[in-house]
C-alpha cells in the first residue's frame, strides 16, 4: 500500500496493476499455480477498465439458461434485492446480463479478441467436447489429466443443477416461467446483446431434447 500511495497520482493504472500483483503473486507462488484466475460476478461488466490495467488478461464470459441462473439466486437469498421466485429470477439474470453487455461493448476491437463467450449448459450437457476444446484453445493451455478428470467427473449437468428451475412448479407454472424466459430472450436479441445468439442456440437445443407431446 505504501508503494501505491506514493505512485498512484503519477500513473494510476500502473499503480493499480502493481498493487494487484503485490497482493496476489505471493499467494500464487505459494499455491504453485501457473496463473491467476479472478471469478467475481461483475468481472465482465468491468472488462474495459480491467483490460486497460491488465493488457495481457483474457476474459471468459460464462452464461447459462436464465431460468436456472435466476433460481440459483432465489435459493441463496443473500440480499434484500435478490429475486424471490423464478419469474423475478429471470429479471434479475437479465439485469446482470445488461451490465455484462455494457462491459463487452466497451472493449475495443483488439480487446474483444481476448473475450471468450461460453455456455455452461453446452459445457456440461449439449456440446461438452466442443465447448471444452474451444475453451482450452482460447486459453492456450493443454488438456492435462487432472483438468480432464475434473471436467468429466465434476462438470456435469447434475452437478450444475441443470433444470432445477422446475422444482416445486406444476405444469402451468412451468409454462408461465418459460413464456417469461422466451419473452426476455427475444428482448435480448432485439437489443443485440453479445450473448443473445449463444443463449438462443442453447435454448433451441434444450427444446429439441424434450420429448414431444
């Protein structure tokens, strides 16, 4: 902090970068890990600022079906503004996506080449091999056995609680939630969210996998 206090007025970006590495590098070296991975919820929303401080950084924006994502917050209920049911959960999810989309749009063309969009639903279910291979290629890392074991054993649809939004809802309530999700997804497409095409593709795969009635 002493170095930051003395340097930040002259070059705030460099002082911020130095402070981050002063705090994190000792932890990384102790752990033996080859790199630093930051997983805060609003990382993509802050991507333009982070890209300036860390020009070598790569960004991974993970999205999932808004029904499951929203319900996950309902279950946590950590704060007063968190959703209380599946419908408000979808709205909460969409608002978080709005912030992420603003962040993605704030990146320059060169910086956007360092942003990778991935669907958790595809990674754990719809296109496991493809999504996994694309992620490794983007990160520039080899498919090492411990990582492969973690992916195969722990990155599954069951572990991700895929489809849990249906729990406790009858058929009519499930239809209501799905209609709200479809309307929200259509709005994201109209507003050209960067993640809308991927969310649509995943949703269409989900519909195709359901038994016809």
